[in-house]
């Protein structure tokens, strides 16, 4: 009876789904976009001041950023899902331990990654496939940006906990402020003081520490629970629950990192055998992956805003609301994906020109990469939204499988095998093939899930 009263009082279980999606997804999308701007802004200023080699260096460094986001999602989305599922079932005491253990996990692994990067930076960059001509730029950039790893992880992952606590607007504000600071300082350091790669890196780190500090302040003053030091002490069961729910989005990011490493090596190797050379494919792929990241910011932001809505209502056994929230988000995602597809196909030259000028070969490869590798962009909303949906309802194994379909199960083998037959063009064709197969897998799995009886015979039909 008490749980039912709590469920009725919580807006996640009572407000119309359309209003909840507007409240939670818009701030989440804006937060994701501003997070993506950290990389886009650096790419813009470096491309304009340093040139192609600088852009190639940021692409080499990108796997480490992906690793940071993977840790943030493991404890951020995992902690938020566990928190909301516990809140939905009325267990506030356990919910706050999920939050505290998530914070401890993020900060601990952030510091560990910083130490490893500083101690083994040059071997790491060599392993990432850095050409000799790019090594100096990459070393200067990563040596400084690694200092921001703990706060990049904490501000990104902590934002999910802030949204789970019912304050998506605050999470959005912290991300916007950090990105604005980064942009202003980029202009000052890179253009005004001519600090090059070091200036762009320093601007990024300062923005991340500001965002992380604000996130830390909020989580020490939560709205729905009181977080104390005792809740930060690691509990094995709590951490295991958080990790299981965050495993799907985390594994998706780690898969992206693995694919990025193989992609960089393949682009360098097969590029050297083509008319483009080593640097052009590497630089183009780096820029285009950042542009594509803007599109995915909309989709991932949509899925992250959806998470607390689905988790709470599934925990409260309001399955009709779960189904409606998912289907509504899918409709929105389809529109966003179609718009991105049209842009990538229609104006690739204009998109690439934002980041500086290049040779004819540079422009030709960039246009081909946009139009071929990203051809199935209009399907790329289905797999991330569906994977996160399974995680949000407490089915992490299904979510993890789906998160691995595009990157590891399909894309990675295709990147390795297709170039053996058709050279560097094989890398380009690997993208749409993987996207199409991942979309089919997601559609099949969610169709089975939504045909389960509880979604049609809900305890509370009001949605």
C-alpha cells in the first residue's frame, strides 16, 4: 500500500509520457550535444591552426576518450537504472547505496586510467597506430587531456545520477557550462596565445573540471535521497547490480574503442597502399566520426532521457507506460536519423570544410566516407534505443548483446575481411553492412519483448 502511494506521488509514474519525454530527453540531448562539442570544438580549432596532422592526432587520442565514456556509462547508466528501479519498487534505502557506489566506482577508475596513461603514454600511442609524423602532436595533446579523465568520467556518469534524481535541467546546465568554457578557452589558447595542441587540451581539461565540480556539488545535495559518506563505501552486491545494468552501454563504448583502434590501423595500412597516403584517411575518419557523434548525441541523449521513465514504471509494474515510452522514443529517433542521413548524403563537402581546407584527395576521401560508410544512418536509431531499453527494464544480458552487435559482432570482422579483397574501400562498405544487420537484430528482439502478455494486460492502463 505504501509503495502504491509512493508510485502515485512520483511524476515518473503519473505524468503523461509525452511530457516526461520532453522533460527528460531534451536536457539529456542538449547535455550530450555539449559533451560532443568538447571534441568538435578541439577539432575545429586544431584543424584551422595546426592542420591535417593535428586532426589525425585527435583521432589517435579518441580511443582514450571512448574508454572514459565507457566507465562513465558503466557506473552512470548502471547506477541510474538501479536507483530508479529501487525507487520504483519503494526501496529508497537501497537506492541511495546504488548512487554512492556508482560515484566511488567512477572516481576510482578515473584516477587509475589517469595514472596508467601518464606512465605508459608513448607505448599506448604506438599501440594505437600513430604514424611517426603524428606522434609529437598526439603526445602533446594526450599528456594534458589525460589529467581531465577523472572529471570527464565523473561529470558524464554523474549526470545520469542527477537525471535519475529528477533534475535533468541541472545536468544539462553543467554540460553546457563546461562546453562554453572549453570553447572560449580554445579560442584564447589556440588562436590568441598560439598554444596549438597544448592549448586545445588545456581548454578541454578546465571545462571538464568545472562540470565535474558542479556535478559533485549537486550529488551532495540530492532532492529525493540524502547521500552520506557511508553510502560511498563499496558494497559488493550493490556494485555488482550497478555493473550488470551498466554493462550494455559500457560494452558498446568499449566495442567502439576496439573498432576505433582496428580502424586507425587499417586506415593507415591500406591508406599507404592507395593514392591517399597514411594521413588523409586517418584525418578524414577522425573528423567524420566527430560529426557522426553529433547525430548520435541526439539518439543517445534520447535513450538516456528515456531510461528513468522506463526503469521506474517497469519497477512499478506499469508496463503499458513502458511500452508507450519506448515506441514514442523510437518514432522521434527515426525522424532524427532520417534528417542526419539527408545531411550526410547531400552536403558532405560543406560539413568537412568546417574543419579546414585540404587537398583534392582529402576532400574526395571525406565525401566517399560520408556517403558510403554512413549510408544506413537512417537505421542507426534502433539499436542504441533498444539496447538501452533492455538495460532499463533490468535485462542487462539482452542489452549487452545488442550493444555489441554493430561494433564487435558485425563491424569488426567486416573491417578486417573486406579490405583484404577490395582495399581501403572495404572499410567504407563495412559501415552500412554492420548498421543494417544490427538494426535487424534490434527489431527482432524488441518485437519478441513487446509481445509478452504484461504489455497488453497492464495492472494500470492509464498511460
